[in-house]
């Protein structure tokens, strides 16, 4: 099943890589919809992002499980990249710099002395082109593309980036992210930064949702959330979700909540492996995430405080993000899996979200 879906994701990526016609919509911000069965979602090319994802609960009642806003202007204003494709390097880079092939690259710092979310104007804050759009039919999909220029937010070389969203049978969402370095080697780590609440975006906190994370080890961090370089066991720590447990079970042992990168178990960089499963008892909705990436960042919206869709106030722990990705600060950590993408060898990131009810 996972194998079938994985190859399906791959096929979609190949299709999306065809010589597609540039859409007339390039440059303008639009809102697009994908619909299959009882699942529908809205997206925008501003940050190649998810605006909403609507699906039934156990009683068949529809609900939107992705936090966000009613207008694009509010997405632009928000301090977090709700639903967006984040890059060129999504997670933190210590001291806003790295050395590659003998050259020191200085980046704009936007989180204390560190760089996060690809810099102050990362991929989540630019307008992408719409390359393909098929709102319904057997395989609804949309493909967004962006040409990042040499030196953008301090990063080396031109980079062609593509994010595609595809709905598959049985309430599955496949997201693929691809990047091609055109002329220089560069670090690349793209993530989807949806803020999920399976009870519904306006249902309050996610502390009673049950999570299982398929990772025996996690990356401890310093006070500025930069990994110390160690990869340690989750055993006997609040980070242990090898067996399903509620998110709130040990969250009080942490300063604010989870903002933690896990080293996923299972081998192979090419095949999809299970990252996490979330169950919400109240709504009966579940979400499983599979990926080909080595890590997943669990973030529990620790300082969230903003007025969202329909005027609902989003509060701390009002959502969780599960961002499959490489390890934070990899570019300064030779013992972490490399995130350097060289010309001629594209980066490919697959995410498969399986939604269901129980
Ligand atoms: C959609 O939801 C309805 C009501 O819950 C259900 O009867 C139906 O089987 C669902 N359709 C699909 C395609 O999942
Ligand atoms: C965006 O932020 C500015 C400054 O905080 C505020 O004045 C404005 O109303 C906000 N716009 C929207 C659409 O939220
Ligand atoms: C940033 O670096 C400077 C110089 O090393 C240091 O004095 C300052 O405390 C650092 N700021 C933070 C927020 O870590
Ligand atoms: C590294 O630098 C050398 C010499 O400047 C250059 O020939 C080579 O292409 C560079 N390698 C990469 C991966 O950019």
C-alpha cells in the first residue's frame, strides 16, 4: 500500500517535471482548490501553501483541520509560515552562516543570531508560478514552481524549486518537493509547515491528541534551539512517543512545549518510511505521515497567539506541525546527513499524508 503510494508520488513528480506551459497566472496571487471524494483543500501560490484541508469526522461532519486565515494579507502578516513551503533551508542555521567549498556564506539572521525559515523573505514569502492545475478528476493536483536566484537570502547559486500537491484515493495527500541547483552547490531543506488540529482549526488545543513518532532518537538543542550535535535516545525522556501517547502527557516537563527534531528509524533514503501517526479521539480523525527524509520536527505552536479563520483566536498548543526534513543546522554539522545539493543531482522530498476516521 505504502509502496504503491510511494511510486504514485514518484510518477506524479515525473509528470510534473514535463515541459509544462507557464501559466498566465504567474506573478499574481491566486487561490486554488483540489477535491476528491470527501476531501477538499484550498491552496495559494503565495508561499506554495495549504490554506485549508476539509474532511469528515467520525460522524461525517466536515471540518477544516489546517490553521490559517480568511485572507492572503493575513497570511502575509503572520509571523509563522502557516501551511507554506519553507526554504531554501527551512530549519535553523547557527550564527547565520556556513562554509561551503571554501567560501563563507553570511545569511540574514532572523531568530536571535540564527537564521530560520530560509531567512526573513524565504520561499514561504514569495509568489510562486502555477505550472499545472487539475482541480478534480481521478488525480487532482497542482504544481507550484519558483526560480530562486543566486545570492537570494544569502544562499549560493540559482535553484529551481517545485512543490506539488496531489490527492490520491482514500483521503491521501501526496506532497513532493524538488529542487535543482543550476550552477552552484547549495544547502537545501524544504518543508511543509502546515499547522494541524485534527479536531478542527477552531477546536482548541491539541494536548489530548495521541501521537506516535517512529524515532528512537532525537536531537537535543541549546538555549537557542540549535542542535548540540548529539543524537540521543528518547528512552526515559518526554520525547518518547515510540508508543502512542497524548501530546500533553509530559509537555509540562519542557519549557514551552515541543520544538524538536527526531531522527527517524528505518533505513533507506529512497523509500517512504513512517514518520508519525496522530489520533484525535473526539473527532475520530487520524493522520499518518510517511516520508523519504531522515527527520521530522515536532512543533506544538508554543507561542501561538493570533486571530485566525472566522475570527477564532489561535492559542499556544492550538496546533501541531510535523515537518519531515533533514536535521537542523546540518550545514554546520558534518556528522549530520548532508543537505548539500549539487548541480546535476536534484533534491527530492516526498510526504504522504493518510487521513482516516476511527
Ligand atoms: C463521504 O462521506 C459520506 C458520509 O460520511 C460517506 O457515506 C461516504 O462513503 C464518503 N465518501 C467517500 C468517497 O469517502
Ligand atoms: C497587518 O499588520 C499590520 C501591522 O500590525 C496591521 O496594521 C494590519 O491591519 C494587518 N493586516 C491584516 C490584513 O491583518
Ligand atoms: C548574539 O551574538 C552576540 C555576539 O556573540 C552575543 O553577544 C549575543 O548575546 C547573541 N545574541 C543572542 C540572542 O544569542
Ligand atoms: C568548488 O570550488 C571549485 C574551485 O573553485 C570549483 O571548481 C568546483 O566546481 C566547486 N564545487 C562545487 C560543488 O561547487
